[in-house]
């Protein structure tokens, strides 16, 4: 057995290709293992990480070895990308409660690994692709696991038993892709995973993607990423108020979906959730939502009305890009960030009002909004000063952007500006702030008439 007693770190590739190394004990003073530190040690069969190993960063540290036994002490906090990838002889591993993060592909290709146990206080549970394409038959998730990452157990075709505790509040895209349908509970055309007390805790996928409607079990808490993706006949779905998260791609490419109400139990609209829903005309976003992710409504070219509540603080990249039926947008005070290409190619967008707390408008955020004629902004700083092409190819934007009298810059996102009159002058009939209120009132009336 080779024992390290002095170093507090092991550099990248330090023992790579050490063909005679059969065992190693890494003591408590070591807090960092470099990339591929023990990669391709062909006869390495045993690894022990010391009791005060507090960082646990060992990206690709042990891949493609003949490791049979791994001992992780209670102070290991994370397992990095590809840490044990391709360790085909590793048959079991107990991940202690101290571990809060398992990164991409940590155990991918460990073909002999049959059982995985995650400690009862495993509080983060983000393990994207961590156990994909393995021969796992049983998985035990402790009562404090909160999330399961994208592709975490994808391709685990031998998996026969898994219990999802009620503590899990997020399941990523393709988390159980390729697993046997026998692990699921079925209810009215929808497959679920849960536990002994709550069998229908999480919506994982549908039995068939050709139904026009689905009923989600009333006590379900999670809609997994990709759960309804590609349900081309789906026109409506009722999401119960018990749902606390909707994963990436959950309703992506539901090309017949026309409207949907998001319950006020949801705090974030994840990436790609409704992307490609080409017939979606309206969406209700509750005031509980604080962020709208990348590509969330990308390509929803029938979406004609949009009410962003004043709880939303960030709008991601390409979030509403290609929503060609939108004609007006009001960005509320709460929003501080608008991502790159966020509203690009909204071809019929005519009116844009941006309230005053936006700190950044991303590159090409409104590129190609060829019908945009009016832009109003009511704060003092230019949030697009360091961004490129915010209004590029907005060929109808011939007038300058309306800004407050106190606006500090000479341009707004590269566009010319038109300041409101000095409010101290007695002949001013209406200020920009009043104009904002008028426009919002008009928008509210228009929405009321549609109801």
C-alpha cells in the first residue's frame, strides 16, 4: 500500500499510468486531487480518502482503474467530474452524508456497480449523469436528497428498485431515460416515481405521447425534465398547486398546446420548458416566479400576450426569441437582468417599455424586432452600454428612445435618446412616468377586453 503523509494536495497526473500501484490511502491533510491524478493505474484496486478530506475535488482522479473498494470518510463533500469513470470492477459504494455534490459522469461506465446508497443528510443531490449507463439494480436515496440532475440514472436498464423521498424537489431532464418501465407507478397515462408513503411524488414521463390531455395526480410535487416533451397532440394540462418544480424541457415541442396556467407554487421557469410550443397563445405566470430560464419560450410563435409579473428578477438567454406574435412587452421594475437574444426575432413587437431597475440588457436582446417602433425607459443609467447590437436590425425603430430628464448617458443601448422635459417647467403636460402609467393602463384595458 502506498501512503502519502506530507502533501496537502496531489498535482494533476501525478501518478498517472503507475502500473504497479495496487492501493492508496490518502490522509486527512490532503484537500485537493488534481485532474487524472491516478488515471490508468491498471492494478489499483483500493482507495481510501482520509477523515478530514473536506473538499473532495478529484476531477477524473481515478478513471479507468481496477478499483474494487472505495472508502469515503464523513468529511468528503463532493465528487468531481468523471472521478471514477470506467472503473469497471467497482461493485458498490456508500456515499456519506457529508457529500453535497456529485458532478457529471462521476461513476459513468462502472459496469459492476450494482448498489448505490446516498446518505440520509445528502442535502443537495445534484448528480448530473453521475450514474448513467451502469448495471445498478438498487438505489437508496436518503431523506434529505433534494434534487436529481440531468441524465443521473439514464441508461441504467437493470434498475429494478428506486425510492424517491419527499425531500426531492427537482428532477432534471432524462434523469431515468432508458430505465425499465417496471420501476414506475402508472396513473391515467402518466408514469411516476415515489416512495412507500407517496407513490406519485414525481411525474417522470407519459406512457404514450399521442393523448390530447393528461391528468396529473393531485398530490404530485415534481414534474421531471422532459416529462411531456414531444406530446404533439397535447392541447391542455392541469398542473395542480402541489407541484413545486417543472424541469427543463418538460413541455418542449408540445406543438398542439394552446394555453397553460403555472401554479403559484412554482418559483422558477426552467430552461427550454415550453420551447417549440408553436400553438401556445397565452401563458399565466404567477407572482411566485422569480426567474425565467434560457430558451423557456423559444419559438412560441403564436404567443400573442405576455404579462411578466413584478416578482421576476431575471430573464434568460433566448427566453422569448422567435415569439413572432407578441406586439407589446412591459418589463417590470423587479427585473434586473435581460439575457442575450432574450426577445430577438419577435417580428411583430411594436412597443417596448423597460422599467428602471434593469442592470444589464444582453447582447442582441431585441435583434430583428423589425416592427419595433416605440421604446420607453424610465431610469438614469444605460444597462446596455457594454452590450452589442441590442436593437440591431430593428428597422422600424426610427424615433429615439424616450428616457427621463435625469438620464445620464447620451445614448440608450446604442440608440439615440429623447429626454422628457424638465419637470420643473410649468408647461409640461405629461411626464414620462405618466406616460408609463398611461401605457400600462391601456394594456390592462386591452387584456380585460380579451377576457
